[in-house]
C-alpha cells in the first residue's frame, strides 16, 4: 500500500512554524513598497506635471492637441476649456485636457493609445 515514496513524504508529520507572524508579512510589505515606488509614485509625478502644464496655459501659446491639431490659444474660457485658432478665422473650443503640449516640444500629455 505504501510503495510510492512521494505518498510517504506527503503523509509526513507537519512542520512546526518556527517564524514569527510578523516575518510572514515582510514579503508582502516589500511587494507593496516596490509597487508604490515603481508604479504609483511616477504616476503621481506625471499627473502633477500635466496639471501644472494645463494650469500654466496662456493666450498666444502655440499648442498641439492630443488628436494632432496644431493651433494658437486665443482665449481661456474657464478652468476646463480654451479657445484655439486652428486656421485663419477658424476657432474651436476644446478641453484643456486635450492639449498635449507646445508645438515643437516633447508632448506633456501622452495619448492613451500610445505605449
């Protein structure tokens, strides 16, 4: 009946837990710390940078939207939208969140479709 050695090992006596309960939480805490410093902290910094950029927009800034439209800000409507001139006598109201950066510079807001 006990010819299989793996069965004998599996039926062995349970080991004593020699470690503290707190030591079992150390790996979990380390994973949380790594997650925070690798993922959450850079995301917060990026979000702060984008908010600062969008809050500092002013009239006559040459901008690019996240959809690729180039234009000049002609009016700051409120805290959520701006008016952009995209061609001669063509002005559109767009959300501040849709402004990706200044013309000729690295975009501040990355399009969600890019990786």
